[in-house]
C-alpha cells in the first residue's frame, strides 16, 4: 500500500462534488468539526464507558473517553508524521503525510459512535437476543450472512454504518466523511462471516461501501478466505493504540477515584513503567503533592506520554510491514519490555478488580435486561405491524429508521439502529414507560 493513495480527502457519497475549498481548514479538519457538532457524538455523554454514569464522582463516559482518545491519537500521528515527512522526498506525499494527525483525531472521535448504551455489555445484549433469546426464531427468515450480522453485532461495524448509511432524510453518503477517515475506524476489515469474538468491520449492507473505499485507497485485499477481508488501513493501528492507552490507564484512575483500587496500589502500577533517574525524579515530584488524586493524575499523564512515544516508535520502525499488510498484533504488543510488562500488569488488574466489580456487573445486568426488553417489543412490532400495540409503538420510532420497509432485514436493522443509538438514560426511560412504571409528564 502507498501513502499517496492511502491519504485521500474525497468524501463518501459526494465524489462528484469533490473540489478544494478555500481557507485554512482541510477536509480532514472538517471531518473532526462535523463530528464534534453531530447528534450521535453528543449522545456519547450519556453512554456508559465502564462505570455507571456518575453521581457525585465524575468518571469517564463515552464522550470524555472519545475526546481523550482523539487527543492521544493525534499526538501519536503527529510524531509519526514528523519522521515520515523527513523520510519521503516527494512533495505531494509529504504534504499528504502532514494531515495524519487530523485524520486520526477525527477517526478517534468516531471510533465508539456505534456502541449501544450500557457499555460493551450492550453489544452482547443485542447479539444474544438473536442467538439465545426471543429473536432466535427469525433465523429461517434471513440469509446466513444477515443472520451472522445480528448474532455477532459489533459496535465497530455499527460505527461504519452510522457514518455511511443513508438513513431516511439524510443525504447520500450519510455523514459524507473522507475516505481516509472512514477507513481509519475499521479496526476489523472483514465481514461477519469471519468474525472472531463478535469482532468485524462492516455489516452485509455496507460491504460494497467498504470495498469502494478500500479500492480507492489501494488497501490490499486478502484472498483465499471465504468472506470479504482486507488488510488494515495503516492509521487504524494508531487509532487502536490511542484507544488501548486511554481506556486502560483511565479506567484505573477512575477505579482509584471510586476507591476500588488503593492509592499505593495504583502508584505501584504506574511507576513500574519507569526506571532509573526518571523513576526517582517522578517519586520526588509526587512528594510535593498531598492530594492522592493529584498524585495519580500526575503519574497517569507520565504513563500516557510514555506510551504515546513508544507507540509512535513502533509504527515508524514497522512502517513497511504495516504498508505491506504483514504487521501482526497491535502497536502496544511491540513496545519495549519494561513498558509492556507494566501495561500487562494494568490489564490483569483491570480484569481482576475493575471489570468484575459490583458496580460494573450491576450496570451490565440492568443494561442487558433493558435492551432485551426493548428489542423484544420493537422486533415483535416490525414482525407484526398490523397489531394495534405495534402500530402505537412504531409511531414513536424516529422517522430516520426504516421500520416500515418491505424488506424484513431492513426493518430489523432499523430496530437495532434505534436501540443502539439510545443513551443509557433514554433507554431506561423508555423501558419504564413501556412497562407502565412511568407516565409522561404534562
């Protein structure tokens, strides 16, 4: 793959209108701005990241997480761009490489747009509704690939759909994002028939869209497999690294604020990323601060800075393998042993103490029940639209979702689109209303 093709500001759905615009903002910066002002991005403020939405203690939600990932990703990409701009003498390529930070910053903002309410458990609730719950009887009505899309529902594939699909009332191309930005969010560039652990990049309805983008950008297609599979766009590795860094480090800081983890325990975790004079300097700096939260915040910033630098170094050192599509694993897998051991210790502790904590499990249990109930009602409504209850319920679905389509899979996707777009608060409120636990206020 070649940078001169991989960096392309053509807009999806607006190819016939492609032209340079006046002013300082590039089309990649316009992607970022378009996302910041969008409704799906705003809704992330009311979607769970890991811990329940805050009361008196403000932990991360999907919105704050996405903003931090964007900041981190932009830093990694800018470090990479600085080196690559010196490496390539071709002026056109150098000019394109200067936009890496802008592309990655926008892609990082968008990487979680397709995630349903209640964290990652929301994804599981949607897929298991069809594979284990009331939705099982629908399988015979769909093609095998359509069924795979439902029982392996993935937020990553849903983000690509959200940005590219022409919902009712929307323009051609959905959000009409640039080709390079769209390719940079597809972490798993294959269809659901090749999914592992419910991870894939695009639904059946968006296969042709991804192929069009990949062909334009010169992304290598991988032959010899039963489904559709491509190499990753190189910038996916940077988006992924920024996400990995932020959620792992910030989840631990949140757990400390919630007193799930002790101060000394987190200090030991974070200081393990460093050695020698740097470690001694950081310990001295912490002695100047009495507030435990400030101590952890200082260490967290140091850890993120180090991981950003190491991720950029790995990308630069492995650029050719990444362009060839032969690079294996993620960037974090290849950082030096000291930092990798410290990172893995954070991962192990997170699974042992955070992701199985009562606060997290309780929100997963509640979210599963709410999403399952909403899917039961809405799926039954699109299967039996002639019923009075179905008619009433479907009248409450926003018009952008095609719940009255003559195509069954289209109607089912519309239901999933609607539920996955909900915030935690909206889903809970609708659940209460449909159960008669809450009446509308006048």
